[in-house]
C-alpha cells in the first residue's frame, strides 16, 4: 500500500491540507496493521488453546509431580523452573513455590517475564518451583482435593531440598492466595513465609464509593446464578465469565484504551500486546463444585476469616493456626482486591497486636499506592522493587518477632547509610503497626455488616429454591454437546475466533499489511490531526469512565437501600438492631496452651549464655525504634560470619529470637536483670559481644535518643564501656557461657 502526497501545479500541498493527507495515509496504514495484529492475536489464541498444557511461563520447566496421577486426581502439576544461563542458584537457600490463580485464565502469570516473581527469586539464588494447571478439571475435583494435592507438592519440594535453610516460601497470587492460606492453616508445618499477592481474604470489606465488585453477589440475588451457569455447562463453569466480570470493572480499558494503545503505537506495541493476550485469552474451566464453594463460602458467605469453613473430615479452617510469617501485598489501585479485602481478615481474627503475638504470628503488609490488580503480578517495576526485596530479604521476614508490621521501601542513594549492606536498589524496612493502622484505611460500619449478612441469607434462600425447582429441569435438558457449543459461542472467545485466519476476509488483511510494512509512512509527531486524535481518545475514555462511575454509584445505592431495609433483614433472619461483630474469641484450649507456654518461658529467663544475652540485648535496644531494617539483619549476618562460633540454623535462630522476644514482653525487667548471669567472666568476650551488638544497631542509622539510653543500660549489664566498637576488641565466641 503505497501512497504519495499529491501536489498541485506550481508546488506541493502545504499547511492544513498537507497535514490532513499525511495523517490520512498514516491512519489508513495503521488501520491495516492493527487489523493484522488482531489476526495474529486470533491465530495465537487458536494455537494456544489447542495445546494440552498451555501456559505463558517464560522459563523452561521440568515436571516433578502430575496431579492427574494422584489417588485423588486433580488437573494441577508441580514443575521445577530451570534457571536460564547466567543465573546461579544456591541449593542451600530455601526454595520458592509460586502458585498461580485459577480465576478464568491459564497458568504462568507468576513467570510471565524475566522480571517476575520467579525471575527475581532466582536472581536472589533461590530454587524455584511452579504450581500450574490444565484447562479442564478432573472429574470429582473439589477445592479440598486440590488443597490435599498441593500439600503433596510442598512435601515433595521439601524432600528435594533437605539442606535448605528453611521451609519453602510459597507465593499465592490472587485466587491462589486464599487457597494457600487455607492449606497453611490446615498444614502449618509445611510452610515457610507466605507471600499473598492481590488475594481477597475479607470479601465484604471496602469503603463507600469504591470497589463495587463486592456488591455483585447481592445485586444478582446470590449464587443461584453460579449454579445455573454451571448446569448450562453440563457440570463445568466457564472461566470466561470470570474474565468478563473483571473486564466489566474498567470498560474504558476493555472497550477502548487497550486497543487504541495498539492502534496508536502500531509500529512498536504489537509484541507486548500479543504476549499479554496469549495469557488473557487462555480461558479455563472449573467444576461446578469448585466454583460453588468459592462463591458460597468466600465471596458471598465471607466465611474464611470467620473460621466457618469446614473440611470433609470435620476440621475447621482457622487462619490463626498459620505459624509462618504472612506477607500481604495489596494496592490502593486494585479495584478487584482493595486493601480492605486483603487486610481486614486480621481485624476479624484478632483483638489487638498482643493477640497476634499470642498466636505466635508474624504478619507483614505493604500497600502500593497505584498499581492495578494485574500489575501486582505482571509489572516489571513491581517485580524489580517489591518482589525483588521480598525475595532478597525473606530470611529477615522469617525471623521477625511476632506482631504486625508494614514493609516500606526507600530508594538507595549515595547518601544511604551503610549502602554496602543493602541488596538491590531499595532499602526494606518492617515497621511495627497496630490494628488501628488497618482500621484507618476504612471499612464497614455495623449497618454495612448487616446488609452483607442479609445478602448472604438471600443468596442461600435463592440457591435452595433454584436447586429444588429449576435445577433438575436444566440438568435434564443440557447435553455435553450443547454445553460445549455455548462455551465456544461465548463473546470473549468469539472476538478471537472472528478475526483469526479462519475468517477468509483476514487473508486480504494479511496481504495488505505486508504491503504497508514495505511502504510505511508514519505521521509526524507534531501533526495537528494526530493531536486531535489523542484528544478524541481522551474524550472517549472520559465518557466511558463517567458511565462506569454512574453505574457503580447506582449499583451501590441499590445494594445499600435494598439490603439495608429493616423489613428485608428481619424477613431473612438478620436482627436490624444488632451490632454485628465478626471477630472471634480465643478458644479455651488456646488460652490453656498459652498459659502453659508463658510459665515455660518465665522459667527459662535465667537460662542460656552469651548468645542468648546478646540477642536479648539486641531485641531490647532495637525495639525502641519500632522497626527492623534489612541493613541491621545483614550486619548481624556479617558478625556471625566474621566471629565464628557454632552456627545456628535459621529455624534454631528463629526459635531463639522468639523466645527472647517473648521473655522481654512478659517481664522485661526480670529478663534484663538476668543478663549478667548469662555472661562469661572473660571481660574480652563481653566487650567483643557488646561491640558486635553496637555494630548491628548502628548499621542503618546513628544510635540516639531512647536507643542510646537503652544501649547504655545494656553496657552497664555487660560491665563494659558503652562506646566499645569491634575495631578495638577481640572477636567474641557466641558459645561462651557464664561460669
């Protein structure tokens, strides 16, 4: 397609006419190239869905366990990620396991790019494994059966790394996040730190005016529609409906921006767009039992944090049983899993931070200011920052004393103190927080809780009516062939099929695109018609966003008014005058166990040696700052390397940290007063230990204020000068004990 700018007798066209012709040539060529990209997208879709095990991992992988061959078969599999050339793994470091979400799309998003969760973990030296799935579920597959299969996968990884310095770190993305949390509550002994990224755990939580997806269940009358869709699928739920629900949250991007971005940058954007669409169009199916559990127990029922989910053997899912550190990653820009839905389970489970500690839990959260839901998993910038820091500092997180923390990140610069102790380009800190910090993000009022409770009850009634009066008829009329035809005719699938090479008209597009590429004439960037095009695009986005905002406001108003009706609430068994609280009380069994543990720790206050005394001192002085800095942990590692002594495993060190922390928490004065009894008589040993303590504490900033006062108290207990440094004392022996 070659077009020359025409000219008039006496010279070429100029001014507005010339700009218009130049723009029309470019626009025509871009239109042809855009259509050809759509053709490639359709062909790519057909090729992708024809594969037995389609995925978008950018890494080679080795199959370790095939879930289809288990006694209770599932369509999940465990693979080992083979590191690319130039990446060296440390087999003594804890392995990472990335579990991808089965929320309508196929697997691989956690390893979608080199800068990904898998990529940054391998760069940090960790062996990596991936849990993915096939497009079709196995007969009889349930969420509980998948959990048991994933437990076997984790056990297998543990057996492959007997020398690792800790249990596997497991990353659960989106829907996989709640699945990992359920499994970790049932099998806490299998897990190292958990990274829960963009995963909803408190499904009713939110604030007015935002995040309308939480109202969807109530507006549709509950989960009867889920059952109907599964029945029309002959016992399978088409994941394309989940993808469509996601797309409906941002119509301007779905209907315009995503395509316009390709059209406007057609010479450079094709590869990135096609790469993403390969995953976005890879829809998968779920069994009816799976999706019904998800909707009834989680999204409408909100039973996870309440501890009301029960397994077939009678065990209750209690998130307070998790013993591994839990790192929750969420974003204010995520309209699918806003911070409230990611974090308010903590408010449901605990009265305060002391209760978190009483369960021995360490919870770390970080809130991104703007990234969207998918960006949490696919953004290279997020991978290079947050996920890279999580991977590099996972041991720091694992040894944090129990409590609630927020992970913050500060860019490393020339002025950064002890920058040689920082891994990567960011300094990670874990700052102590209280439940009030989470409450400050906003949440439901008692009136809102009653509204959602009423919606849950309406859902149960509607589902029961559907199952009794309608479901038998639907099942008898739906054949597997009819169900398959309806899946193939889903609008999201048709948009790929219609523009693929199967459409005979697209053959002409391909031929025309080849001609355009040979004679491409991009418009000048300062062309006024190009500027007008951009302005029109912004107007279209504005109109679609305004329409979305009006629909969301209307949806919220309908939900709040319908389910806020005292008459409706009373009719379905919700007391309109109650003050509902979802927070659970500590069980008598746990209180008894806690009482026994407190007695044991108090009895051990006077036991130990120099190692216990030094760690006790570090915790006492460091707690005055209310945060833990990665530089302090790296300084502690260096002290251990340089001064030798019997090396503790990470698990042993973690146990020691927790014991000393709880002793200080239970009776600080008695715990500190016992320090001289733990110290050796050798003054040089005490001076060396104190100097090492000072070195660790000063790694991130100068010691001042209350920390300086506390350090002076420790110096008195050690019987040394508070100004001691490692430069003027001999190395200490951590094994040294009092005479």
